[in-house]
């Protein structure tokens, strides 16, 4: 049913050309680290305001989460407003909504001004439940929060029952949201950034930072970048020990499968049931629709049989929408903060020229634009009314936040110890083709993978972030860390952080 290796529909639009890695030391006004939606958007806005900007990316641009999203650009972030009103109060919950809606309108205007062909279209966003009465009550409460905050939306149960091919018990709409093609969009931004004299270096991973005036960044190419201002737009901050970001975010993976179908309803839908389902479509030039079915979230590194996640989504698409051939399947990593509000702004009080944007939950397209606008304003010393809401150094934790903090760290400790004690009876010779496992090799635990051609790679099992034991992800062919979500290729190279160093090579 699925192609062998995960491939994103969006990444098909990417070019094969690599922009040269950093091959000399450089001094600039601003360095932006990470070329996803936050990095590229921030780099462009700063360049438009006359700043000299260097943008560096560890892999290729738009290959991180931005290339592997469902690309809904929405202020409807699941059931969130009820919780926000309770946790941060009505005024800030309203600001959160307004920040996201402002990002949507900004995006529309930017796409028009720069004439970017990125399949942007307005869609209604719907939450729905199939059966659970407690979920229906949650949706009723969310609608009350919409009303309280002046959000354009409300009950849409009969509307959704007309649209979807199965009966829902309760549904809630938020009107005039957006969907687009994220890679085409970023290509448009990148083109403009380079026209303005901005510089991009791909295949350049920042491995360390010396804070000062200027800040000095080390990279894996052996060259350094000095910059007055540093924007950390690497999804998980590569310098996460500054501000203890590893301890205040949860990391989840979620999955998408997509298939061409003849008919698909207008709208973007998310079920609030378990397992959740997130669905949307793209209109294709041949008149058909590329349907996307997302869900099956789990904490990163806590599930090895990840092929089953794709299969469950495929079965859902076949049963309800007549999908047959799944041309693409992909997954993404989501970072969730303790209070569900992203961390955007100055990274810590003692590094006022280092900025971070992270913890967008599953809503990086809208919150990524919020982040870019806010950080650009901070660097160029303009007022921004969302600064306090997103301040990464906000310290007034609620009791519930503290409880989650404790749990997250207790889980990390458990994974750390569990990995060290668990015996492995498997040997390298036991591995089949395209199979990975922790094996016992010369008396030590080794993370081993035998590729489809029979070649074996062996690396150390200790994550280079804080030493937890990595576990095999069979669908992505990666070693995933259960503690803070670092991921590594079979040969040990970092796919995503917080780790910045590869797993140790074994002979
Ligand atoms: Fe923190 Fe692996 S990501 S220990």
C-alpha cells in the first residue's frame, strides 16, 4: 500500500540544487539558524527592513517540519481556547487568537504582493467528534469560548454531517482559515530574500555558540559566523541548555498518508476523538484531489512499530473516502510547551540578542509567521503587542505546568535508566534486510541497521544530547530518542535536535 520510504507530497516541488555550504568565516548583522517557515520568513522580513542577514540550514531548506506538515494555516488549534481562558485569562487568550488571525491575513497579503503561486485558499476549519459525549461537551465549551473571545465560528454539526461521508455527533467551525503548499510558499520567500541580497548556506549545521558581542557560532563545516543578533529557528533550539528548553517541552510524532481521489469535501477537519484524524485535500491539475489523512500521534521514541501508524491512516482513507493508492506518506515532529503557548522572543534574560521560536504544538504554519513578525519587530526595535504573551522567559508557572514539568523529567530519568539496564540477546547476524535493533556486539549494546542491500551500520546507543538510549523507528529508518526527541540516521548523523552531535560510530 505504501512506498518503501516516507516521502512528502510537498517535497516533490523542491529543486535538487543545493546551495553551497558555508566555506569561509563570516561576519553579519543577523544570523538566522534554520530555514523552515520561521527562519525564511524572519530572514526575509529583516532583509526588507535593511538588515544584513545570513541564513544557515543543517540540511536543505524546507526539509524540516515545514516540508512535512499538513499545511493548514489556522487559528483553530484543536480544543485550545477553553483551556487558554482558564490558564492565561480571557485577555491573553484573545490576544493568542488575534496573533494567529493577523498571521493569516499577513500571509494572504504577502502572497499577493510577492505573487507567490502556492495554492493558497481560504477554507473553513472544523473540529468534530463521532460519538463520545464527553468530547461533545468539550466542543460545546469551546464554542462558548469562541463566543466569549469574539471568534468567528460556532456550532456546525449539520454542516459537517452534509460534508463528511460519516455521521458526526457534534462539530465546531472557525471560518476563513487557510491552506497552502508550504514548499512552494517558501520558495517564493527565498527568491525574494536572495533578490534583496540575503545569503543562504545549506548543509551547514550550527554546533555551538559563544555568547558575546558579537555572538560567535561554530558550524560543522569548520567555519564560524559572528553576528550581533542570532535567531534560533531550528524547531528544537540547538542551544537548548540555555533556558532549559529540553525540560519544558513535550515531543510528539504524527503521521500523514495521501492518495488521489475523485471527490473530497471542502474544508479542513480534525476529530477530537482518540485516535484523532486530521484531513484536508489539495486540488490537482488533472481535476482530481490529493486527499491527506493525518493522526496517530505518539511521544517520539516511544513506539517502534511505526508502520502500523501509516497503515491505520490508510485504512481510514480507504474505508471512508475510497482512497486506493497512497503515493505519499510522511511524518512530522511536534513540540508542545507546558502552557500550550509557544516560546517566541529573547531566549533568556542574559542573552538579549539571541532569539528563539519553538513549541508551536502542531500549528507551525500560523504560529511560525507570528514568530517571524514578532522577532523581526524585536530586532528592529518596533513595538509588538504579542511580546509578553509569547515571552520564552515567562516564569509564572501554574500548578498544572509544574506537574507536567515533573512528569516530563521523571519520564526522561526512567528512559535513561531503562535503556542502560535492558539486556539485548539479538546479534548483528540476526538482523534481516532493512531491519534495525539494539544488538549485543562484542559484549556491548550497539544500535545496528542492515540496509536493503545487506550493508550494516553500527552506532552507539547513547543519545548525544543527554545520554538516553535511542530506539529504532521502523518506518522512518531512524534512531529516535525517547527523552527529548532527537533523531539520527542509521549512520548516526543528526536528523533533528536538540542533539547536535552524531551518535558515535562503531566498527
Ligand atoms: Fe535529550 Fe536524547 S534528546 S537525551
